[in-house]
């Protein structure tokens, strides 16, 4: 069987041809539908894009913003698809003893944590 005959079997009107056609249609349809959802959309082209993110501010007892070394607490960047509101403020409080308050803003949400 030569190469042309093998491709002919794959794209024939038999069951194998229908399976190949369905897989190709699925590979085009899913990202096309996700393209119209608000980014970043799961299974979309912009799934891991740099849109969004989080803004983190640590304040001392006088209300002055502190420089925080996020590189020692987070691997890479603050990816927008992860929820940074839960564990990150507590981690900053542990790693930065002079911090009295940590504010994390992500999308339209804001979380303020008072450090012990």
C-alpha cells in the first residue's frame, strides 16, 4: 500500500474517515468558541496570556508601602488565572516581619489582611 492509498483510507467516507473529520472539526471548533469568551478563557488562545494579574502592597505600621521581594515567594510572575487572594498575603506576612497590612488586588477584587 503506497502513501496515497493510506491517506485515501483516512479520509474515505467509512468509519475511519468520519473519526478523522470529527477530530479535525473539534480542534477548530473548541478554540473558535473560546475565542469569544472573555479572556483569559480556558481552552482559548489567550489562556496563559499576561492579561490581568495581581497587585500586591505591603504597608508598615506608619502606612508606608514596603518593597517586597515576590521572587522569593512566588515562582515566576503572578499569573492571572490563579487566585492570589488566599495564600499570598499570609506568606508575605511571614516573610516580611515589618509588614502590618498586606493588600492584594486581583481583577476587581481586593483583599486586605492584617499581619500579627
